[in-house]
C-alpha cells in the first residue's frame, strides 16, 4: 500500500510539472526527465513485485506450520480420549468388584447372626439342667429334627459362602489380568509415542546402522569396562535395556536381581514373559528377552545367592531356553569347568517348563506349585528351589516356610534367602 501511494505522488508531481512549466521555459517536459521518471517507476514496480512474492512465500510457510500444529493437537486429543476411556473402564470394574465384596461381607455377617440365633434357640429347646440332664425328655425327638434341619441349613449356607469365595477369587484374578492389560497398553502407548517422535525428525536406525551389541559381553569386547544399564539388540530381536555387570573376564547380562523385597514377584504369565521391576532395583528381565539372548549361541548361567546367616553360594550351568511355544522349558547342565564352587542352586531334572499361578506347567500332580510357593519358576515337584518366591520380611525362623524364596543345600537342608542374582554370558567368557 505504501509503495502505491509513493507511485501516485510521483505521478501527480509529474503532471503538475507538465501543467505549470517554469517562466520562459518549454511547457513540455524534456525526454530525459520522462525517461528518469519512467525508470524510477519501473524500479518501484519491481520492488513491489519482490515484496509481494516474499509475502506469498511467508504465508505458505505459516499455513504449513499451522497444519502441522493442528495435526499434532488432534493426535494428542485422540490419545487423551483413549487414556480416559481406559481409566473409566478400570474404575467401573473396580466398583463392580467392591460391590460384590460388600455383598459377600453382608452375607457372612448374616450367617454369623443366624448362627447366634440358632445357638440361642437350641439352648432354650434343650433346657439343660445343672446336672447335665435334659429338663424334658419328651422334646428330644423334636429337638433332633430341629437340629438336623438347622444342620442342613448351615451346610447350604457354607456352600453358598464357598461359591461366593470362588467368585471373589475369579474376580481378583480378572482384576490382575486387567491390570496387566493396562500396563501392556501403557507400554504400547509409550512405544507408539517414541515412534511418532522418530517420524518427526529423529530418524530410527537399523541394527546394522546403530551397531548395537548383542549382549553385555559384546559390549565388553567393544571396550566397555564399567558396569551399568545399556541398550542391546540380540539377533532377530527388538532392542531393550539390560543391566550389565562387567568383570575382568567379560560382561554378564543380569536377568534377575533381588535384595530388599521392594518388588512383588507374585506375577502372572504375561508379566514373567515381558519382564517387570526396575533395572536400578529389583527386577525380572523377562522370559522373552532371556530367550532372545540365549538362543544366539551357547550360554552360561551363573546363580549367586546369600542366606540370612551371611553364607554365599554360587554355581554355574550351561543352559538352553526354549521359546513360549514350549513354555520356556529350561535345559541345564552343571558346568564343572567354570571353577565356581557352591551348592546346587537349581536342583531337579533338566527340561522343566516355566510355571505361574495362571499357567500351571509344573510336574507336580494335583498341585499348582506357583500358587503353593508364590511367584513363577521352573518347578518340578514344588520342593527343590524357587528364587522368585515371596521375599521374607524377618531374618528369624525362616526355614522351610512356604511362599518364600528358597533353595536346598546339597545335604538336603532348606534355607530362606536374603539376596539372589542370576546372570548370563557366553561360555567363552572364561576362555578369554
């Protein structure tokens, strides 16, 4: 607009100069003056055109940025709605479970009230004298019939309570399954967010491009000497974080660590499959990740345990872990060439499938070892070892208690444990 005004003023001046010539001069402007004015107008027109073109480019950039911003806002709104729907469904399920628990408690209270009334009625009917004899022998048959009827009623109430307890147990199992699904959805959401971040400019590299190590020993061979948390990517597998324990001989990949009971190890199949806990504290790496590492070649498993008396034991095994289609069956053979001494930590037959409370695969008949001893493990007959059992809270009187993490000495003595550590490395680690 400013350039147009300037051009208009120049034209007016030109006309004025042409209309009122100087005294004694020619009334027409000279050709040079007209040429100068025309040249000036041409330059002003070119400047105006460049300004307009530059403004168009800036407007296109602004429109492109606004479209990208609107797309990001819409994606965030969709994610928020999905999270709100998941939270709402979980709250509704918890409310339904609470209502059923209240119903069971109310029925139990009513049962106790009826029992008290029944005892009072029986006392009145029996009318027992101080010497222990009945006050009226003629009422005994009637009393017997009443007692029999009440016994039948009690049996019915007990059956109903047992049924309600079974329903409550199923609801508890269902709630744990829902919690596992919510956790899985959260992992998928975080993974999808990372993928979207990558699409916005943080280009994702393949394993060949990133050069990620296959395990902690591979990191050791590449020059890593400090222990810590690293990202690895086994062959034909996704990348994931692990805790590496570096020694003078090589790098060990830690798959299980317990020392204070801060992490609950009484989990179902999906959690043991995918892993749980924190690499900075207590954790289980996950059967799928352990399988991805061990299937790359011949691996050695080292188990280190400490009991409440301060005695430390360690043992090494050559292992092979099958996939989920074979219930992650563990094949072990004690490694006599490693030089690590100690009692037999993993006892029992080789070729044991992994078992949890919701997926009973143990070798015991009519017994779910995971329910009996808590946690998930390669159970045989429930009695040899369980390093994923419940962590003991006190150091006294812990021998042979069920649902605790324990192992059996070679001499047959059961001891509860204070710390456990399980780690993997290639069998070549002691041959460096």
